[in-house]
C-alpha cells in the first residue's frame, strides 16, 4: 500500500489588503504519496503558487495562513516554530523550484556560491567542500561543472532553470515543488526540462508537485491531478480519471481548449468571462457565472465534494444532485 507523504486539510491562506481580504487559498485539501507526482493546474490567479508558498511557509506579506493542516510525514507543519521549520523542513524535506529562474537567482553571486550556501548552512560543509558538491549537482542536471564560477546573466534561460533544479535537489528532499518550471522557455527547452524532471524523479523516487496552467505538461509526468479554480480545488483524481473522464465543467472546458494530436478532431473552445474577484467571490459555486450547465442552486449554495469513483473527487452540484 502506498505510503502517505503529504496531506493538506482545509488549508486557508488569505491576503489582508486595504481593499479587503483576498481569499487566495480557501479550503484546499489533497494528499500525496511517496514517489508520486501531483499536477496542480488552473488559470492564472487561482491560488496555485500561494498553495505552494503555504506548504513551504513563505507566504509574502500581507498574506498569512489562516487555518487548516499540513501533515508531512505525520507531523503538522503549521505547529512548528519558524526556527524548527527552517532547520528541519525547508529545503531539507521540502524544497522549491521558484517561478521565473531569471528572478529567483541572485545576480551578484556565482551559481556555485548560491548552491553552496544551502550545503554550508544545512550540512555544515566548508566552502571548498560545498563547491565540489555543487559541481556534482550541476553535472547531475546536465551543466558543465566549470559553470560553478558563472554568474546568472552568463547562462541561458534553460540553464538557469537547471541551476534552480540543482539547488532544489541539493539536500535530496523527499518532496520538490516545481512552480511553473518551464515559464518563458521555448518548446524545445521545455521538453528538455520536463525530461530531466522525469529522469530525476525516477532515479531518486522523490515526490513532485508540478504547478502549471498547461494541462499538456502535466499529462507528461503526473500520477495525480488537482484542478484549481478561484482558490478551491474543484476536481482531484488520478491522471487517467481526470484526463479520461473529467467530471467538472471547468475541467472539461480546459481540456477542450487544448489541441489534440490523436483521436477525434474537435473544434477548440474557450471559457468566456473572467475569474471572480477573490475579495468578494460569488455565492455558491465560484465557477457558476462562467458555466454553461449552471443551475439555480449553483448560485446559492457551495457544492459539496463528491467521490464519483474511487479516488476521483469533484465539487459540483451536477454530481451532488445525482
């Protein structure tokens, strides 16, 4: 039986702004087993990155985690002090490939120094030992070890992203969060980065949370898929369930917007309207104003989460009514 690594229960992360409380993550729940890959998908602004920052407890102000549980290896991470979390969990157990490697790397330090810092802080290595380890990590992600002396501006976009992956794997953590790892990269480099992540995941049996708005990328690597909309997960299941038998109208609409290479050729569709304002989201189902199958109850009451088949969950009144 698979061993559970991460369980998120009713997680709520809000931003307290002068215009009101932005409910960026509003009751998110999911599980991840050891060695599994979870794809977290949805439109921009739906709360994907905020969910990731909540897991690693780096939510920028004025945001804060309001309630919920983040159970990792049987331990509630939200009960740890900041120092305990920094020393025991962040980067040692959960690391992150941040969105936009161009901005995540410090431009005034060499990439070797930036990787070495993690090793010196957490492993207690000397500077010389850490640099040697950094060379091995760069080689592992397909970069010439001599690049430890290079500055970020001397690297291409794809190489910067590989450096970020090397940094994330420096302490061999059981869970890596990859936030839009292929943003701003051309399709050839995108494929190289995804192939690298698949290779490393198999070799080290690590769990990955892959965050993207591109469902075709998730199909390449994910075991489980969570579809997020307006701060909530509206559908969750295995890749086969979500791609082969999507149940939520939002998931169905997202899949109809992707060109297909095989099978029946259908006309591409788009979702009219825009995501709701999370300061004052609509009552009931948050997708209701854009849904083609909306019913009266959708505008009044929030739909419950229904298990439509073993391991496949959907939050929609169409299935709750059944």
